[in-house]
């Protein structure tokens, strides 16, 4: 089994959006468009879904599946693939696409690394993915907490491979080095969108800082797989997406994910259009041609969807490339 992260894409109700995001209350409403047939998913009803939900509750773990209103929650939880979001459920950023609650977070829970590790061990996971909210309030952005979770999981489940999906650690000198020193198997940090849209979609972040973060991971430890993802359907142009691909390859990023942006509430950024499946196939072919070891590009692709299977494919692709060198 594998724990998977689906982050920052959602389809929550308008009412829920207003309650969760008071900082967006002043914004004009963006009506939510009806989803095309290729993006719709069934409501979760499988009994194992409810068992997984109860497991997360009993371990007092926050799941980004729920916090980000992930459309794949029914499929993943019905396979006992739950996700964990560390450092609380309140984010210090207010990205216009994100359904995670914004506000002042609580103090870090010192026992959380042990609880995460215990859940991983009990489930017997082959591969686990761990993400977090942004914690700009912390001196190190939560880097040491990430490292503690990685170390605790290694101790409790030494055979489990670990993937992390981190914030950008903007203006947190030395934070990245702390996380990389804990040696996750995969380091994922999402660019989210093209640089032109950052002022409106990801205003608290800086495109080239995020790109440099990924590049620095490879400089610090070339053995760690790096990964990044973007959403489409926000108004980006195809050539801009291709430029992001080139930028990521210049940072030697191994794995690219591309998925459809879904609008969490009427107060979030509007969907500019629903990208058709054939266009996702075209993006995948272009990305593979640019040299990524692995590409996942479909309407329902999320940051760590099918993460266990993808990690095996990453290792195989690296070995094949090394064999050809």
C-alpha cells in the first residue's frame, strides 16, 4: 500500500469556501462551472473509505485529502491509501487556488512525527508521501519538523520509501539543507502555475525561488529524485507551459505532474477552461521529449496520485538511462 498526497486542488461548496477563507470574502464571486464528463468523479461510498477515515481520526492525523477537497479521495481511501498533512491544518498563505484554511497556525505538535511513523508502520506501507501547510510563522518554515517526521518514519518502517511535498521555505536560510540531510527518497515542490500568473494565483510565492529550491536539492544530494507539478486551466498559454518544462529540466527535475485546476469555491480563482484529455496527452509527449524520467499528465492527476507505482517507475527509468549512458 502507499499513502498519497493530493494537494491544493479542490471542489468544495461555495458556502464552505466562504467559511474557510474569510480573507477571500471581499473578492467578487466567480461562478463555478459545470465539470465536463471526463473530470467528474463519484461520491465515496465504499466501506473501506469509512475505515480509512476512522484510522486517520483515531491517530489524530490531518489529511490533505479532506483539507484540499481532493477529487480522488473516494478512490484512494477505498484502497486504504490515506494522506497526511503535517504541522496542522491552517496555512499562513492565501493562494487563490487553494482550499486549505488560511490563518494563524497553532504551535507544532511534538508528538506528530511519532504518530505519523506509527500509522505508516501499522499500515505496512511500501511508499509514503507527506506534505504540509506553509508555516511562514516558524523561523525555519518547519524544516526541522519535516526532518523529524522523516527520521521517525525511517526508524519505525525502514523498508518504506519516503516522498515529501514541501513548502518553498521562502526567506528561511538553511531550512532546505535540514530537510535534504534527512534524505527523503523523493523531494517534491510544486511550481503550481506559469510565472505570469503568480501575482494573482500564488502571490505569496516567487517562481524563480521555487525553481532554485528544486535545483539546490539536486546540488545537495543528486541521489534524491526531484518532482514538481503544475495546474492547467487557469489561463496559461501552451508555450508558457512548455517554458516551465524547460525551466524544470534546467534544474534537473526528474518527474513532472500536470492536472486540471478545479475551483474550490466562488471566492477562489475561476477556471479559465477545462483542458481536454487530448491536450494532456500532448503535454505528456512534449515533456517526455524534453527528458523527464517520468510524466503524469491527465485531468485528474494530482501531485502524488499513484505515488507508489510512480516511484517504482522512477527507479526503473533512472536505471535504464544509466544503462544507456
